[in-house]
């Protein structure tokens, strides 16, 4: 009789999978959190709507004002304020995007490590399944031999 050989049980020697987002979020400085907040809010519909309302009030108030036009047409002061907003918003958004690209690289590397761990475990499962297949084939062969010896031809 053949002695069946099964692979040794798989031992998980890997460290547990970590959530990269939680690690990065716990290490953010105040400035990084602020730049993320600015980038998130400047890229939202509520900001567009709010800015549109403010600009419409600015224009209407300056055009229809009877007493004091703090920014008469062609609205030079409003253009200056919008230019200042754009001058500060662009680098702040770029800081947030640069940090997001670092986060994306870390997530991709973490995915790679998880894929490597999975590949090792899948290989262990496939080796075990191959051993089971060989054992089942031998068991079927032995059953056929026993049937033939007992005169039950297997049909």
C-alpha cells in the first residue's frame, strides 16, 4: 500500500495587512490636513455656488449702489481678489495632489505586498490540492483492485 504524502500545513509567517490610509492619516501635520481641506472644498459644488453668489452680489451692489461704489466697473478690486485666491489656491491644491500621489504609490506598494502573500498562500493551497488528487486516484485504484478481488468487476 502506498503511503500518502501531503505537504506540511501552511504556516502564516506574514505580518497582518495594514490599512495604508489609516497610517498616513495618523501622520498628517496640520498644514497637510489644511491643504487637503482646501483642495476638497475648492473642488466642490458648494464652493462654486457660494463663489458665484458672492460675485453676483459684488457686481450688483457695485453697479446699483447709490451711495458708495467700493469697486466701480470694470471691478479691478474684484479681479485682484480673484487673482489672489487663484495664486494661493493653486499651490495649496498642488501640495495636496503631491501628497495624494505619495499615498497612491504607498497603496500600490501595499497591494503588491498583499499580492505576493496571496500568491504564496495560493501556491500552498494548489500543492495541497494536488496531493489530495493523487491520494484520491490511489484510493480509487485500490477500490478497483478490491472489487476485482471480491468478484464485483466494478460494473
